[in-house]
C-alpha cells in the first residue's frame, strides 16, 4: 500500500498494543542524520554466524517511549551552569519555560554528533535497560540530557521510568515524561480533557475528586494514570493501560519510593533503592534457579550522579561528570572512551573518542535579524561541516550538507511535519485533521494518498492510494481491528479473547488460523487452517526457549540475560553456541560440527577482524569517522573505499587494483558510475526518486511507472517490456517484445493461473494453509501432499509416477523414492548428514554411494566414489588451487593445478584465461598437443552483460537483455566468412520475475519452433514440458504438435538430476555431476534439460552457466565477471558458494540472495510457511508484487548505506507488510534493507528489531 495505506498495519497494532508511537513516525527520520556509520561490508563478513543469532533474538529494540522526570540529586551542587538560568528547582514548571523546546519528542529532535540536539546543543543518551515483549510491551528506560534538571531516581540529569509524573501548581499541570519531554497543560475540569500548550496532542483529564489524573494518546489509545500524592503537588505514574485493558502498574512504598512494576501479562520488574537512588533492576523469578534475576546494577558517586552500570558481564559502563552534573565522558565495557566539552552556555562544543574516532566540533550562531533563524553547525572528524537552520520553536527548518545541498522542512506548532523539500526542490506535503491525524500525503508528482478515521479512535477506516486503490478497515469498541477489506473486495476478519489478544484470523476464503497467546500476548500455540499446531515455550523474559513443530520435534534455546542466544540445541541433539562481549558484540560462534569462528571489534562496536575455523583472518580498517576504508583478505589483498564529504561512496578499488567511481546529485541519488575501463553509466530519476532512465555510453534504458509506483514499462535497445497489474498490485501480464505472460490470482493473491508465450498454461490449487497442492499442466497433473510441518512427503505426477520423501526430525530429506504407480522403484536416493546439515554421504541406485570430506571451513575437499572420485584444495581466500574429477572430454582440460595473479585466475590445468580491465573474462584457451588451441573470445557491454562470443569453430553468438538485465534471447550468427547478418539460430527466453520459465528455439535444423517450459516449487523445478510446432501452418491440432512431458527430480538445492517420463516411469535423462557443476549424461538419453544449479542455464557454445546477474564457469567454480555487489555478499566476490551441496546463488549475486529473504515474507511461499509453522516472526505480503512495491518504496526514499552505493535502508516506522488477511504475522519489523542489482532490479527484505502482536 501507499504512504498512508502502509499505516493500516501500524494503526491496528497501536490499537492492539498501545505502543506510544503516532503512525506519522513514518516520516520522523527526515530530521535524522541519514549518514550512518559504514559497517556494511564488515557486517557482511560476520553475517553467516550473526544471522542465526539475530533471527533468534526476540527482544525488540524500542526507542525510549516510557517514563522519566525531575528531582535534584542528593548532595550539594554548584549553581546552574551558564545558559541554564536559576537554581535547579526540580520543578516541572522550570522545564517548560519554553514549551516548544520542552515539548519536542524524538521525532522533532534533530541529532548530530554522538548525539547532540542540534537545536539546543545538549548532549543526550537514550538507554533501554529492560524490554519485555508482549501486546503491551514493558520497557524500563534510562535517559540523560545535559540540560535536564528534573531527574529523581538516577540523578538530576538522568530520567527513568519511575521518574514520570505530573506536577500540579497554580498555573496548571506539568507532565514530566520518561522520554525527556515535558508538557504544560491548563487545569482540566472533571469530565473534560485538555491539550498541552505545545508538543504531542495528548489529552489530560482528572476525576471528580482530583485524585486520579489520566493522559491519553489518541492515536494509540494508551492511557497513563497518575495518582495524586498527599501534598497535592505531585501525581505519580501508577498505571499504563491500553484500550483492551492490558496494563502494568508502578508500585511505590508509603514514602513514594519505587518498588516494582507489575505487568498484567505476568512480568514483574523489581528495583532496589538506597539513599534516594535506584541501585538495581531485577526480573522476578527469572534466574535459572527460579529466583530473581539481576538485569543491571547501578553505582553512584558521592554527588549522587550515576557513575557505573553493570550488566551480566560483570563489567561497568562508566560515566564522569563536571561540576554541573553534565556527562564529560563515558567508557564502555570494552574500555572505549568518549568525551564531551561544553561552552559557557552549557552546549557541547567538542566531543570525540579513542584515537580521534567520531570527533565532532560544534558552533552555535545568533538569531539572524531578518529571518530570526539561528545557524548551528557540526564538523566531523574529517573536517566536513553540516549546518542546521533553527527557528524560534527549536525546529530544524533546513539542513545544509557539507557539499552545500539544502533540505527544507516545515512543521506546525505541534511539531507535525507539513512539508519536506529536498535539494532538487521536490516537495512532499502532509495534511492533518482537527484531531491531528494524518489525512493526506501529496507526493512531488501530485499524486496523493488520503485517509479517513474512526472518530475519537484516530484509526484509519478508509485509505485511498495513488491510482485509486481503496482499503477499508473496521474496529471494535476497544479499537481492535475486526476486518480488513482490500481493493479487490477480499475481506479478512479477526477475533480476540477477553484480554484483547488475537485468537483467530479468517481469510477471504474462510480458512481460519488459530492463535493461543500467553498472558503477555505472545503466541504459544499457532494452529493453521488444517489443524497443524506449533507450540512455543517461553522463559520469564518472553523469549522462546523451546519451539515444538507440528510433528513434535523441539528446538531449545538458552539466552544471555541481555537477550543474546547462548546455546541452541536442535531436535537431533546437535548444538551450536555463541559468545558475546559486555557490549553485546559477537565474539565467537561454534557451529554444530564444532568449527569456531572468532570476531574482534575496534572502537564503538565496529568489526576489526574475523578469524575463520581454519585460522585465516580478514581485517577491517576505518577512518576517524568510522567509515570502512579497507578490507584485507586472508591472502593480504586490500579492497579500499573512498567517500565524499556527505559520507557517500565515491570510489572503491578492488583486490586487483581496479577502481570504480560514483557520482551523486544534490539529493544523494546515484547519477553516474565510472567503470575501471572508463566507461560511464548515467542515471536519471523522476520527481519521486524512481529511476527514469539509464544511459550506458549511448545505450539508453527507460522506465515507466503507474500512479501506485509500480513498474509498468521498461525499454532498451534489445527489448520493450510492458506490465499490467490489478488494484492490489498483483501482476496480470508481462510482455517482452510482444511475447506475453499472463497471470491469474485468487482472492488471497496466490497465483492460480499462468500462460506463457509458447502457449504453456498452468493452473494451481492451494489448500487452506496456503500451500499449493495441485498443478494442472497441458500434459499432466501434479499433486502434492505435505506432512503436518509443511514439507512435501508425496508428489504424484500424472497417473504413472510418484515421488515419496522421508525426513529426519530436523526436516532434512533422508530418503527420496521414485516409483511407478504399480509400486516398482525407478530411483532411490538416500542422505546422511553432519550435525550442521551438510550431507556426509549420499547414495542412489544409478550413481552409487558418494562420501564427502571437508576442510575446517566446510569446503569440500574430496568425494569418495567408485564411479566419480573428486579431490579439491583451496588457498586461504577460498580459491581452488587444485581440482580433479571425472567428466566429459570437454571439461577435463581444466583438471589440475590453478595459477593466480593475486586473486585473478590465470590458468586451470591446460586452460588459460585473459581478462579486461574490469575483471571480465575475454578469452578462454585450451591448449592441445599437436593441435591449434581451442579459443573462445568474449565481448561485454558497459552494463557488464556478456553480449558476444566467438567459439573455436568460428561460430558467433549474440546475447540480448531487457532493461531489467534478464537475458531475453541468444542468437547464433553466420561465421565471419559468411553473411554476418544471417541468423542461423535464435532462442528467446521468458521470465517470471527472475525465474526462467520458458525458452523457444527456432533454427533451420528444426521442423519448427521448439519450446521448453518449466514449472517450479520455489527454486526446485517440478516439470519440463516440450513442444515442436511445425512451420507453415497457422492452426495445428495436438496430434500435429510433437509434445513431451517430464517430471524433474532434483538434488537438495534444486539442481536437476533426472528427467522421468510420468507415463512409463522411465528415466529419460540422468545427470552425472561434479561437486562444482560439471555435468555429463549418457549420449543415448531420450531427453535433456539445460537447467543446472538454481537460477543457472547451460550454454553449450561457451560451457558456461548463465546465472541472471553473471555467468558461472563450473570448471573453475568461479564467475567470469566480478560481483556487482562487491564484498557485501561474501569475502570472495569471484567464487561460487562455500558448499554447493546445500547452498545456491540463484541470481549470481549472493549465496544469501535477497529474493530468498524476500520470499520469507510472501504469503504462500514455502519460505513464508516455514517461518509461520516454526512460530518465527515475519512480516507478510500478499504477493511478490506487494513485496516488490515495498522494496521499491524503500529504494526511492531510503538512506544510502555508506560503502555500498546500491544498498539502502528505509525505516517505515510501522509494520512492514500488507497481508494480515493471510494469517498471523506473529511479530513484525519496521525497517527494510534493499539493494539494486546489476540489472536495475530492486530486492529487499525486512530487517531490524522484532515487535510482537
């Protein structure tokens, strides 16, 4: 959905959770410093180990949106520092002398440095000391601000959850919040509610006795209750509740000293106090022995200031202060120190860390007599200055980046964003109703999204997107969503229990998913529409400690106190373990086989090195601004990065010294890319930031979009692409050069029908759980039966063939039996695994047994087999140094030793290679005894597409691509000695997204066009259909068209192993394949398939595998051109995956390809169902089209990731996903990471902290 439509999920979640966030938070990041520290490549190096850990973490990271307030610290203090004025009274009234300044929440505070409020010059720190998940999360926060004077229980400048209160005086009521915000209200009359004079539009009320005050957030329904104290001057926060009655109570003793926080879901946070200070935070009954678990311990100096915070590591975070109680330094638990210097007005003027890291200096200007604006500036450690223009309400109205580009903002008196104008004068406008709800978003192109709301609930009931799509939503009296109607009229309904927890979701087809929640609202049982139940046991922190799948197999996890996974034990008893430092950085991961990967970190949690299980080490270097500037590989090669003054990557030099340069426009959009050969690609964008054109040295691609932002057209020299969509965003048709693929969808967005240009059609049927159970094809029908955990156990093809699968408790395939209907076995394949899921051996009836051995990293070093033994060796960087296998005569020339120049392969056996200056292979030559060498020559486009090949026999081939980078045709031309324009053979390719679904070949040696079509289950092809239509006739009957139909049997990754005729059960083709993909088959085979590893297509003319973004050479286990993503996916950008027995790279970009991640969030895919069945939090999309729309929006508006010009992060500030009607999301995320591949395709997936329903 569009800008407001995305908020449907957010609003509903607020109604259910009462989270203190207005959904306009979607736009709060525009005032944030968008240049984050460059850690992407370093994080990528640790990703394999950290991914599992991150997926296990359930504790959400929330901004500090709970309690805090004022009270003078014990002990005597000097008079207030210059700039504060007056003695520290501790009164809330003193905090709201300037209500506009005091009333700014985190959305309105523009942070610079580490961090400094650029409007006031005050340093601040936000900490979440406890985060307990649930429908109403329980947070204990601790925040500092150098100009704050109203803290009580942790020092006068620190505020915590127990500091939140109301102070009542003659002028009115002051709400002292726990997020450093203070708001002033007039006295309310009993029965009426009043707004604050500035800031959030929360409503203050009081009962008839004047004893119980309430502050209500209209957008969330969250209500805070304050109980007046006997003195009548203070009302302490005693309860926080949502519309459903869920709540937590803050308990005090008779003197008002904090004691505990009791949650209606069962959590109980305890505090200990001494001398007016909180000294420890504990969670009741959470220790391993059933006692109370200490979370943090606090120590104070003689002046009452917080000096040390200890976590479970036993190490302290330390603070020092000046005479005015301002933090002058902090030192983290890894002994990295950061210091602050203040001027005479109490503003930070200088700050920095160890070795000059992250140093900033600040300058504060006086109001301009003409405009009234002040200009404050921040200069970073590299000398680059950003300027902030501040109005008299302490709002940032303009930011001028170090290159002089200006972004302007307009806000109202309540700090709501009214407009944002980027440096290219593109303006987005926002309109609100009288209740403060966002009603209209007007994009720079004039398109608008509108919303209507349900009275006082402030929940959207009708949303109209650009293009006219309408979403409808209804609620019960507690503000819980009861139905959602999509633009096509499909209705999803929701029910809740008496506690307000979600009980069921009924989709548009009537299928019901049941959810049983614990008292906190966390799911403990999820039963799909077919009755299969996944059960989750949780610890006192709400974290899953045991997840039992529908078959009864359990996985157990133990956690650190801080919520990091410590040990995970799988159903077969195999375990893996993690260790963490005191700051939560990953130190080591020991996998299920016992291999240890270790990590070291430099200042401020940046990764400094990774040591792999074989002892090889990769190191990472940073500049003073902590931008990644180099990566040194295990063999000593260095990859370097350069940045402009705004922190955007302007150049990178790879391991072989090849340099790529990048230019940007004033808005930070990539405008040109200069290759190592000096070839330039220029980029143009429309008014909303979408790519409109690409000019690659005169080869122009153009892109068109509909009002909803969906790509409807893309043209280039080789192809014209057109797309149509329904109002929900489902793809209805895609036409490339007149060849159309059409689609049909059911009410849940599942693809139920597809017809290809060759006339191949498929009709799919889905069960109530959203799994495809049948496909009807022109030549047969495929039926699929699943076990309760959602894994295939039986596949029937036509009337004559079945494929039966057996699995172990970890759902790994252990046996696959292919049988004729009569019961006779055609093929049987068995697998035995190592504890980490890597096959130890395989056996099948045709190839016999294969045993695998591995090096310490997990790379295959030998295959023991009587029929096809193989041996391999690798250098420290993972490059093959020797390789030996039995294969076809054509591939055996590459057997033997490899020679490298740096990391560039120069020879393999009797084959030598040459490359151009961009690292692309231009020649492959096989030397022969007493014969001229066989030579292939390769030609590349500016966009790194292989466009031409000349083979040893003089044949010439041309390859064509569409504007998305997909190969649309390959053409064999006459030799150079003949008519070079004559086409001897042409093959056209048809795609469904990035999956090849059909090829049609026309050639003089064929009686007519030969079409081969494929149908898939994810990455696994299920069937291959073929037809030859004889030329010269417009209409042909089925009898006049030669047809063939084969069932495909694949390996674990999805690479074909056999083609089997369903009618007879006969094996028509059987592959003999080496570890790295060299494939041979019997010359007498009755069938053939060009499919290889997932996403790969074999080209006989080159012996290469086309792999969407690149070409793969199975003889060398390497790609023929550099990875366009650089080092982000893996430390070796030229090699294939670490272990091809279980890993794949379907796009030729990354072993962890973004499409795979994205599919985990698309309802109906196997990846999504696995997450749901396992009780894993997931954001939900109704279709890949919706997921693509989210990815495109994130790309259009996201923050570039330093070090990777083609990677962006976007914080939606609301739940990602638009398909709640398809099932429970369990948990949800708000941030998306996207990247643009070499074809201009945007891929993305939700990332970041998980929040819970």
